[in-house]
C-alpha cells in the first residue's frame, strides 16, 4: 500500500518558486530625477552593470545599500523606460523574464 504524501516532493516546489520582481522607480529630488533599480539577482555584479550603464546611457550611476543591506543601482535622471529595454538588450534578462519580473513604478 502506497501512501499519498502531499509533502513528498517539497524540493521541486521550492526550486520552482518565482524569481524576485525587479522594481524600477523614478524619484524627484528637487528639480532632479533619480532612477533606482532593485531586485536584481544576487549572482549579478551590480558594480559592473552600473559601470556599463554609465558608459552606454551617459548618466551618473552608483550602487548603494538600503537599511536591510540590499544593494540597488541608482541612475541620474528619469531612465525608467530606457533601463527596462537596456536589461534585455544587454542580456541581463531574457525578453520573457523581463515581461514577468520588471515592475515600473510611477507614471
């Protein structure tokens, strides 16, 4: 007699969990705008990505940490629409991943 254990295959449940959402926000600081990108995968080198974004997007970039020690990229200017296509063009994300994971905040 075989038992039907609903918790038998837990490893596959956790391994197929959804990936983190990537949040792209623009904030106005006085008369200037700052775009932040958070939620990128931990295995990515954010410093190298920020450096390459600086060269290709022609804007100031920095990698900073928040209170929970999570790293995120900051860009000078309102770059929301450009960043989402940049991540796909430079093969950081596939087109399907970008459609599922990227969340643009603001108007």
